[in-house]
């Protein structure tokens, strides 16, 4: 049965969502489930069936996310990556192939297997090296195992590897977070994604906050976390290229850069989102409903939307302003296929420049030092609310 998603052209970046984890972290808002008792081979077979229907040929980047892709056992992991190559030829085309990993499932043998199967970049979910913070996050690993995982990545010969960390946990001083960063980058880590803790509605951590079980960090503490993160990484030769992402020169995540440039991509797996030919669509956030869609509906999306040009333009600015390089207004209009003579996003950018939140540099608009901590607030001002269809007259 043919897919009802629009077919992506050759070269389109490919994302694969693998939802299994050892344990569902209480802050996580992504679709994931505890993997015990689930048939990994059956999941892989469904992903490959969806890939047969929808995956682009010769993708220029591939990203295995989740969930925890490294949670997969060796046989289904090989089944997945060999099958994806047979269907797409990614090992000949992709300039970057990333797999997300967690320390408890990344040992030397798993790292070696991933490298043999065509993965050349690892993103390791460290989150913290502080025992109390790890317990608060309910992470199934300790500090020593986290550093051992990074050592496996270093010894595995990967072109690049990244560490994900979260700052802002209640009771963790910024100075302690800074010391943890030094331990992480001492292992020749090439990239660090440093996220502020967000209490997403619907997560167990948000429910605990609402019940008053702990006090979140205040705004001054959050700003200090940002300052310590930036100064620590800058002193070690890391450059910020996105609000929460830092790397040694030449080690930017190419797959994520495509997202921030509002480029096209195809997502496979439950909850995965695709953006192809001006249409955004997504799969069900449910294993059962996603399985039914793949087996019985030709991988039909659970939802889809086609944005109008003004909404595409605003979204391009919203995403692009997260980048240190900022937004080129002309390139944004081209991406959004904006053809009108006036440019509402440019007019808003000039207002924000007057407010001291944006500045111009070499023809691009970018966040100022004052605007960077307010990146989400500034970016949202460019978003255009979708218009409700007009009621029929008569």
C-alpha cells in the first residue's frame, strides 16, 4: 500500500525514532517507553517497512534518536542499520550518522558495533555527574559509568561525539556544574549540548513541582548557570553555534543545523515528524497506533499541516534565531517561498533591534547578549497563529 506522506527527494535528511529506554526519565516529554518485555526485532521490522514506503534515497545525514537507540541489542541494531542501508544507501551518501546513547547501554562492544554499522557520531546522554542530581533525574547510571561511556566513544574512533547535560536542577550549584563540564571535556569530547531544566506539563517532574515537593532554581541562578556554561566551554576552545549547543571548531551537528535552517527531513518511527514539500506531518505517539498505520494504512500520518507563507516565514526566523550566526532575511524569504514585496519578519526584527534584543552583523540578525537568555520569548514573537477556516456562507 503506498504511503500517504509526501515522498521526499533524494538526499533529504533522515531521522529514526527508537522509543525504548531502560527507564522513563521524569523530565522527558519525548515519546518513549520502558523497553523491558517489548520485541526489539519486531520494532525494527516495522521501522524498515516504514522506510521502504517513505525513506529518501541517499540521505545526507541520518540521526537515530529516541528513546535510547543504544538500548537495542546487537542483532536488532545490525538488522536496523543494514536494512536502512539496503533501502537508502546511507553509508555512501551521509556526511554524518548520529546515534543517541545512554551510559548504561554504551560499552566498548556496543561502540565498536555502531562504528562498524556506519555510525560516525555519538550523542551521549550524560545529563549530570552529580550523584544527587542523577538521583533527582532518576537516571539509571552513576557518574563513573557516564565518564566510562565517553571514554568508550573516544576509544571507538568516532569522528565526533557529544555529551548532553542539563543545568538548573534544584540544589546543584553552578560551580559544581562547571566542574562537571571540565571532567566531560577532558575526555576530548567534541560537542556539548547544555540544556536548562524545563518542567514540561504532563511529566512526573512537573507534577512534583506543582505539589510543592521541591523549590526550582530562581532566575538569577539560571542566569549564572548560563554564564558558567559559556565561560567554561569558551575557555576550553568550544564555540557556541546555537543557544544550547557548543562545539570545537568543525564539529557542529549537521543534522540539527538542518532543523534550525527549517530544511526538509523525513522522520520514521512512532511520534516522528517529517517536513517535506512544505507539509509537516507526524506519526502517532503510540506504539499500537503507529504499528497499525504502518501495517494497514500505508504509513499514513496521524496528523499533517501545510503552513501558509507568512507562517513559514515566521517559523524560519523562530528557528534561525537560535543560531549564533542568526538569520539572513533574504535566505529566510527564499526558504519560506515568500514572494510579497513587504517582509513582516524583517519589520519585527527591526523593532527587536530597537529593544536591544537583536543586532545586525554582516547583513544578518542575531540575538544580543541581552536577548540570548530570552531566545524562546524573542523567537515566539515571529510565529504566526494558524488562521481558522472561514465558515461557509449561505
